[in-house]
């Protein structure tokens, strides 16, 4: 077992254990902080796969944006911290059967697949340069179309939210 395998196992264990804590913790603060370790573990796995752009995007978007927003939302509302996340109608048997079926399917796929192995991974450098070059040359039209579609969706969401807010304000009795 070389250093790469040890580092991979470390990130895999961190990701799986912290994801388990996210799912099974009764305290939403513990779940949120465990989600931080899950995101960092996934980013570490991306780095090991030579996907540096996706790893940085993972950290910036998920850790820097979504998780911080989630933590601020939880910490600024006092009543959410005391909420018990377990429900009284938890169905353990169907969940266990579904989990066993999914694990069996994944193990079957793992053993059936003919995995390619290579002796040495070729060093392609950073993916950021090649992604930037592709976005500005070969895929410039789809990239711009996607940006226009996202802009239209953002403007549409703002218009719908504004109409609902003005409708809600006008319907309240004085």
C-alpha cells in the first residue's frame, strides 16, 4: 500500500463517517459541522483525481457559500436548534431492506465491471487552463447560452417573488 492509497482511504473514511454523522445526528448543529468535513473530504478526493478546478469549486461553492449560509440560518434562529430531527414514524425495516438492496446492487456492479488499470497516470497539469481554453474557444456558444438561461431564470424568479409579495401585501386587511 503506497502513500496515495493511504491518503485516498483517509479522505474516503472522513467523507463517509462525517456523512453518516450528518444523517444520523439528532442535533442540527452537529449535522451542519459534520457536513463541513464531508465537503472537505469530497474536495480531497477530487484533488486525488487531478480535478483541481472541481475541488476548488467544491470548497468555494459548498463550504464558502451553502454551508456558511446554512450555519448562519441555524445559528440565527434559536428555535431550530432545539428541534428533534428524528420522527416518530421512522420506518426502520423498509429503510434497511432498501439499503441492503442498494448495497447489493453496488457490490454486484463493482464485481461485474471490468476495471481498467494503468501503471502510471499521465500528468496533464491543471485542469483549470484546459477548461478555460475550452470554454472560450470550442464551447463558447453553449457557455453563453447557459449564462443567458440562468440570467432569465434569475430575473423570472425575482419577478415571480415580487408579484407574490405585492399580492400578499395587498390582500392583508388594514
